[in-house]
């Protein structure tokens, strides 16, 4: 009792006592001191990208388009959260949804934001080498901008957190407008570009000035700021830091090699093994059920195991038909596998071949996932120049991409050239989680998604439904064609603002 009283007297007589941080415990006050501390912190800010591309982005940005669909498995039962994304039937009430895929994507982006905010709040005052400080700050700004760019494209208006959250009251903020969110993204990236080194001087896998310029150009393209996009992206083309790989197939990471190659502008890093840095997105994108001996040729593992459940991200007949005759990208992107246990009469299914890299252990891969490749830089430049009436220059960039694919040059101009660039993005960037964002920003939802849904309803067998009674598209398919996803209901429970 006396001890407690003594503590009470000391606390009441010395206000500063409560502000002393225990030096033996990690906190923002004790941790962020050295170069190693800040580098470790920025490493942690990259980490959620693995979960985003491995588990969520392909569902929200690729399967939520006309490029891929799910392979219905009636024995497995309904998988509403992912089927609702593919079927454009996300259940929404008062602007929110209980869809868990949307919730997890939202939380992962804000996890990046939270971690980068902590870095950015403290790094300017840190007593560390200036070059290291600039590099870490540039990476943090890029990652925060990337997370907000995802949120802006998925939701439009979101809370704009720019400082660490210290109290429960600070955790809930009003929704900022789409314009306000984009203004912050642009501000972060404009600051990041001069802080970051070029690819040749940066540790492989980390953000570079070229990656920051490419992301900023993507943002300007979304905002239709064509002249700004040309200005920021031209140095990426002229830098000599990037080039198209000799073949399309070579552009993508192998399991343990060919990572961050000459075509890679930015990619998410994975490492096969037991360190927790591995991925399995290739397995998630397979049609099912697959027997072990049907899976083994695709993976090359020493311990192939059967996979069951419902397949995801299966290439649609629509994307297969989108490839021109002679396009070498089709064979590099799409393979076919026989599913002997399928209920369908046609048991041969397409799968995403571009990520089918041989590895050692079942369901454990080290293949990196591309965020930006140099071919997309060239297609951005083609679109940017076409929008400014510079069709001759635009065709040059477009035809570089087509030439690598084994196709002849395009000679059109104006609106016809714009449509050719749009089509080229579809096949060049297929299964890289770009398609929904292209449809969205070009306001082509009614033009593309409505007839796509009508084809599925009219011909379910063409879209991997089995010929079994009751195995047909659900009544609510293609009833929610909103430009943006509703906000997560679980987050609205924590906020008075939505």
C-alpha cells in the first residue's frame, strides 16, 4: 500500500515521469534511430504487397473483368465472396459491403500507409546518412502513394491518413474526396522521384526513380493529364535503364532466377522456402479439381498433391479470342490442362501459363509478381501521345510492343489508334491485374461488361459451368456495375463517417 502511495506522490509531482519511454522496449521513440532501423521499417512497408498480389488483387482487378472467371465446382459449394466479384454482384447496403476480399484489400493498403506514415513522421529528423535517408524516404513515399492509388481506384473516396495514429479517436477520419486523394498521391510521388536512385544504383526489388515516374505517369493517365504524363515518363524511356526482353516469355520471373530483369520496372518479391516470403498465387489461379499427376507437369514439384475446391482466375473465351493470329503472347500466357475429375464433357481447361514456373515444393513458390513492366511504359507513352494528337510517335511505341509479340505494325491514327492501344494493353498485360482498371477509367463498363454478362447467362457451358441441373448463373449476376466497390462494412462499424 505504501509503495502504491509513493508512486502516486511521485506521479503527481512530476508530470514528465509519464512521458519516459522504457528503453528496453521497442517503440517509435526508441526504434527509429539508425540506418538499419529505418531500412527494416521500410522492408516491413513492402511486406503487405505480397498478400495483396498473392490473395486479393487478381480477384478484385482481373476476375472482376472479362479476362477471367471462376471454374464452378458444384461439389465444393458456393464461394460467394469471390463469385460475387466475378459476377459483378457484390452485395451492397448503404454504401458498404460484407465482402471479405474487399475488406482485406482495404486493410492491407492501410497497413502499408500506417507503416510508411511512421517512417515519414520521423525520418527527416534522424541522424543518418543523407543518401540513405533520401532513399528510404523515397521508397516510403512511393509505397504510400501506391496504396492510396489502389484505394482511389477501388473506392474513390477514402480516409486520408498522413500521420501516425496515436489514439483511438484519431483512427477514424472523414472520407476525403477522390480529388483530394489523388492530389496527395501526386504530391508524394513528385517528392519521391528526385529522392530515389535509378534502377542500376538501387538494391534489386526496391523502388527506383523509374518506378516512381511510371506510377506517377499512371496517375496522370487516370486523371487525363496527358502533357504531365509525357513529361514525367519520357525520362524512363530515355534512361537506358530498361528494355524489352527478347521474348514475351522471358519478361516474367522464374522461381529463383530472371527476377527484376531488364524489363521489370517494379515487381513484388517472393522467395520459395520456409522463411515466410513464399507465394502460391499460381496454385490459386488453377482450374480444379486437379489430380496430382495432372498438376505435376505444370509445377515440376517433387511432391505434387491433388488440389480441390473451386478454380479461380480461369482465362475466359473472350480473352482467348482477343489474341490476333500469330500473337506469340497467347502461347506464353495461356496453357491447357486436362481435368479428369471434372463434371464437364469438355474436361480441358485453360490456365494462366505465364506464372507456371517449375519449383521444388507443392504450394510454395518464389515467382515474383509484376506491377510495372517496360512494355507498359511503352503502351502508356503510346496512349499519352495519341491523346495529344501525336499519332506518329504513338505508333512507334505501340509497334515496339507488337513487334516483340511477332505482330505487324499498326498504321491507324486518332480514335482507331486509341482503340488499338486499348486492345493491345489487354493482351500484353493479361492476368497482371490491369483489365478492370482500364475498363473503369475508359468508362467502358456498359460497353464491355454488360454484353459479357449476357454471354455468360446465355452460354454458361462456355464459361466453365458443368452440365448439371442447377449449375447455372445465379439470378443476381451482373446487377452491380458500379465504378467503385462499396466500402467494407467491418470498417464502417469502427467509423462514424461511413
